[in-house]
C-alpha cells in the first residue's frame, strides 16, 4: 500500500512540474529583404494551433509554451522560415521573396491578391516574362497558346488589330453567329479589367470591314505585369451579368517589384511576317478563285482556257476587253502563276521600349516609352504606335498612401485594308481573282 501511494505522489509531482513551467513571451518585427515591414504575416508555434499575425507596422507578440519552441513565419510570395526560440524574448525576422509566380498568386476582382489554391474557381495566368519573351506587340495576342480553355482569333496581323475571345465556348446562339460573321461585341466577349477599371472590348472606328482595333490593342505589352483569365460566371460574381463570358484581369507594372534604387531597362525587337499559305486556286482558266467549285457570279468569270503552247508574244484571236469589237487578235500575256503571293510582301515590325523605375523608402515610380513601327504584308499598309505610361506611389504615413497612374497612346494606321465584305473593296479578294494573263504584279502594284 505504501508503495502505491509513493508512486501516485511521484506521478502527481511530475505532472505538476510540467504544468508549472512558465510560458515565454516572444515579440519582434517582420520585414522583407528590401527593409519594408510586412503586415499580415502568419506566426504559428510549430506543432500547435497557437499563433498570431503581424500588425500594420509588422510587429507581433505571442506566448510560446517553452524556450525551445519553434516559430513558423509564412507570408504569400515569401519563403517560409522556421526559427527556434532558444529562450529569446525578442526575435526580428527578415523574409525573402520566393520564386513564386503567377501560377500560385493571382489577382482577383477589385485587385485583391490571393493564393491560387485558395480560390474556388478555375483561373489561368500569364506573367510579364511570358508576355515579353513572346515578342508580341498586342497585349491580348500574348495569351495565344498559353491559356487553356480560351479560343482566340485575330482579325489581322497588324499590331493594333482586334482579338476575338471565346472562353469555354459561346454562351449564346448570338455569340455563335457573331463568331462566324467576325463581329465583336459585349454579348460574346469577356469583360476586361485593367487595374480594377472595367474596359470595353468593343472595336472602334469600324467601317466597311476595316478593323481599327480597340482599347486593348493600344496598350503596350511591356507595361503589363500579369494577365489572369477568370473562367465562368462564378469566378466574376463581383462584376455581375456583364462578366458572364468570363473576365480578363490585367495588372500593370510598378516600381515596387524592384530592389531599392533607380533602374533603366531597354528592349528592342525585330520581327518579320510572311504569308503562310494561300487558298487553292484553279489554273486551267485565266481567272483564279475557287478550286473546282462552280461559279455563277459574273464578277468571277473564269474566261477562256490557258493555251500552254503560246508565249507572251504570240497573238491569239480572243475577246479584247479594251476594244469595242467582240473578237480581235490580242497578245498572249503570261503574268504571275500565283497573283496573290506575288501581291503580298514581307512584313517588318520594330518594337522599342525604354523604362525608368525607382524604388525608395517612401514609395516608387515607373516611366516607360514605347514605339512600334510595322509594315504589313499588304503593300502600303503600315502602323505606327507610340505609348507613354507613368505610375507612382508615395507613402505619406504608415496608413496613408497616394498613388497616381497615367498612360497615353497614339496610333497612326493609314491605308488599312478591308478584311471582309465586298470583293471590290478587298485587295486580297482582287489579288485572288486577277487573271493570270495580266502583267506581273511587280509592274503595277
């Protein structure tokens, strides 16, 4: 009996000793590797649910169960750190930026940043590196081939051409019909939001089938930090029914992402365009057009069959359109075997940008100048676009911040050709059906 009592007393004494150990109060600050305080950093005692977060000034304070406890510091976009308390009451921590990209952190409605895995809907993103390395001068064209579930169609190769989007298929019969006709409006296109501001995706200055682009085609891709595509109406609940076709969220660059000091970035790109293929055109008769399809339109009359035994100086007895006589001897002229290819040229585009950025204790700024000069594959069809953008942030106090942003774009695009419509207004349509007994294109284009 005495042995049992002694054992019981010993057990009680041991447990009393454990619970009598005093808790240690630990406090400190958390900064990033640029020296800025980080609010909202999560601090948790490893192996427990006990923890806290830093305040607006990056300060924290919490009780730990023992002097050898381990604190876990974590923050979105930063590398997680585990630090042993080792009996210390004051611990200041510096978190380093991680290699985390837009695949893990995305911008949602109202500019809020969230971890991708925390979202309840599907989202795809493209970062600035992917946009710039693609060498594309049109912002929306930079998404081509990089975002799943998004169908894109560019109306021309011009840097200011409109881009037709279809996220997860058309949501209405009108959308399907408009997609076939080439029209673009809010019924079929996703909502575009730039830095929290809703932008129309409608084309401007459209007349006679000429594509004058839209607001997005005037933006400089070098000003873009990231593009996120929110798929489905549930992903864009904050924007209402106008986001039923999805949302394209665009975040522009600032100077805050750089290290302290002033930086200058210069980029230049040169690209060439060539026609990849042309429609199959018959060569048995003088005029081209459809390959083997019956034609009843008088404007597409094929004329007589080609006589390969004749040359350019051989007279033949056929109708001369330049004479009042129905038939008379005319010269057999052999022009281009493919007038359309002979009509097209090699397009050249120059894209130059200069950006000046600054990041300091009280704020940051970014100034960028861009120029795009493009000569299309269609003769005398050129585009010149100039962009100027400026953004700045100034911290008056720890809780008051002033930010400003401005951009200016000017596009000069004379002689824009018609992309669809009547054949007589479309240079490509003319080149397809020109008789091959006309003089070569090099002599009259």
